[in-house]
């Protein structure tokens, strides 16, 4: 009887399959949270609030892209199941013909 996949494994698998969606959702939540936080600061100009929100979102996007790169690296180097799946996607070499 096979064990049910762990929650971490399920999340990692989803992130591997939906990298761009994950980065986009992190960016959107980051800019939304940053705008909400900056708008609660009464002593800032609107332009400064927008600039801060954009900078926070850029930093979060870079962190999400780095995280996606780490997941991709881990997936390609340590996960044997994905290695066999990725080998099926490679074009056949000329030796096979």
C-alpha cells in the first residue's frame, strides 16, 4: 500500500507545475500588502507610498524567482521521478533513427 504524499511534497509538486502562477500570485499579494501598509502611514506622500509598494513588490518577485529556481534545481538534481519524466520530453537522438 502506497503512502499518501506529504503536504510539503504536494505543495512542492504544485509549485513545480505552476511556477509562473506562483510568482505572479506572490507578486500580487506582495504589492497589495505593501500598498495596504503604506496607505496606513498618514505622513507619506502618495507618490512615496506607490514607490515603496513597487520596490517591495520587486524585492518579493526576485525572492520568488530565486525560490522557483531553487525548486527547479532540486527537482532536476534530486527527484528521480522528474528525471524520467523530463527524459520523455527530450527529442530523440539521431542514433535512434
